[in-house]
C-alpha cells in the first residue's frame, strides 16, 4: 500500500533478500521509487490514477477506514488484471504484499505462487471496542456508516469482476498469506485467534545509521543546541488539522524545550507565521534524524512511528486518530513508556493545558524514558529482517516455516 508507514518497514527485508542473492521486483507508486531502489530492488510503478498516498490520505480524512477500504477495492479492480498480464509469462517464485494490498494476495492465487503477507500493524478484532467509551463507539459507527454505501458498492463491483474467484475468504482485509510476517514485537499485538502458526512476529528493522538528508540551517541548529526537543507529528495519512497545531503552538510557547511541529504537505510554515522562538514548523522532516535527538515524541500512534520512537528510546504522547492507534498507544502506555490523549477518537479537541501538562510530565519524569529504553531492547528479540528472510527462504524451499511462538511468551517482563 502506498503509504510511508507501510512501505518503509519493507525496505530492510528487501535489502536482506537481495543481499542473499534473491531478485526483488518492487511495485509501488512513483513516490516510493527511491525507497525501493536504495534497497536494491527493481522498481516498477503503478499507473497514475490507480492509488497513491494522497488518495489514501484524502479517503482517511473524509470517511475514515471504510473510505480507505473503498479506495483499495477500486484499486484492486484496476491493478489485478494489469499485474496478471505483466507477470503471467514469467511469474516470480513468490509474491509478497502489504496486508492491505488485496491485489497482491489475489495475484498470488491467480499465478499459483506462495503468498507472503507483510502485516505492518496489529490485528484488530471486535474486542477492541470494549476499550472505547460510548461516545467513541458512536463516533466510529457514524464515520463508518457515512462511508459504507461507497465501500459496499466497490465490494459488489469486485465480486462481479472476472477475478472474483481469486478473493480470499472473508474478511478481505487484512489479507493473510501462506506466511504472514509482522515486523513488530509480539507484545504489542492484543490476543487474537488469527495469530496462528503462519504468523511470525520478527520485530522491526530500522536503519539507525546517520543519513545525509539535507536539512536547513534553522533545523540543524534546533537539533544541535542541547535543549530538550519535542517532536510533534501525526503521520503522513492523518492530518491533525490547523486547529490542533495551533493548540500545540499555544500549549508549548512557554515550554522549557524546543518544539518541532511537522504539519504535513497540506499545510506549511506559511500557515503559522506568529510562533514562539522555541517552535519551528515544517511540512516534512527526516523523522529518524530528528528522533535521534528528541526527548518526547507527540504522535498519532501509527505503528511505524511508534517503532521508530521506541528504537531511539523516546517516550511518547500518543494522540490516536483511530482505534488501531489507540490500542498501540495503550500498549506503550501500559508499559510505562508514554501517555495517551484519546479525545480525537470522539471528535473532541485536546486542550492546550492537557497538551502542555502531558508533555511536561514526560520531560520531567525520567521513568518514561527508562521504560522506553526497556521496550527498545525488545524490538530486536524476534530477529528482524534476517529472521523474516530465513522464513521466506524456507517457504521458497518448500519447507513450512517453524511454529510461531505465542504472543504471551514473547512479552517483556
């Protein structure tokens, strides 16, 4: 799926497979060409107009998860026949796909090739809603209901298409494989019966080496002056909205720390002209470079962002935009490495006072950083990209991957 939090976790695995002499062809949208080619893969772009990170972000902003599913179903109708035509004469030995890329799962069935699902986040089941308030549940139901007609229409069209016999058994999402690789630690996954012997929690592989991204002089000074740094970013798919970032500007103006607000490409520094001298606004930044220096990370709780934050032992204030992110944030908070502000789940605002006091708590109480450090050590217990590559090689050799350890047996003390 063309979104940074879904594409980036695949890069270390692609790099490891290529290091072992396995050829990898990487299909994605043009915006991710550099990720694929820097990993050593042969890149092939999806046609313009089929699917993109902007399409997904717009759907997410105007209809939530149900609208995103509609766009994915529509993309499947276009991409599946295109990929079948391109690969049928010389099919690959296996097909690895993001768990939201339904067309990848169907393509594996069509070409009769092993299917490898990359599940970049947790599985969410109905029990998650027991963690929500009535108001939060109503907000989810309302958002889903308004998008449901379009989603059901896209599903009906796919069921009437020539490829309908290739659809996996219900539910269509997330798409599982003969082998399902979770590049996340097992402790963050709530209990779920779908975690069977084909599911393997290998943990993330994050390229922590310093990179040579170009950063402007003001940002460079911010990272180097030794003052505690607070990074605020709600990811590439979720737009916190101008109101949220203005609340941050008000909340953090007197904070004894530097604050970097990453507002996304839909906005920019020009939209926030009058800010305190300790606050810098950017549309995008090299997140790993910034997290290396950060003291606190204010995040939406997307899995990729949380894994990167923990990798650098940064405690988090999680402001989830959807249920999955709430569960991720709660797992981090339950282990002492952060706090969750859940108002956005019910369409409410987070007050400037609560923003400020929550960030101050994490800055002042070193136990949160200590807990983040403890969790950071667990990220590598599953073997990362090397273990994932071992599993794929076993599958290609015709051997079933080894039995997966249970989630409970992999939880940190």
